[in-house]
């Protein structure tokens, strides 16, 4: 599929926002009294961060090619 520069830019902006929220969520869970209790949520959030970082890199590459 072909996406416009505007669509890619907006997608990147949304991903950046989500990444910020996920990183804050990770910090919150890790700073809880018993972070082991939240291990699965922390793992899930970290995996999502990696996935969104990959998506962001791919979008940035696509934007450079436009």
C-alpha cells in the first residue's frame, strides 16, 4: 500500500504518543511496592515498546524516501 507523507507523519506522531504512555506505564509498574506482581504487564508493555519502535523506524525510512 502507498501512504501519503501526511498519513505517515500522523502515524509517527500517534506512535510517539503511545510510546511515551507505554514508557510511563512501565515506570509506574516498576516503581510499585511489589513490581514482581506486575511482571506480565511490564513484559507486555516492553514488547509493545519494541514493536512500536520498529514501526517508527520503518515509517521514518519511508518518509526519507518520499
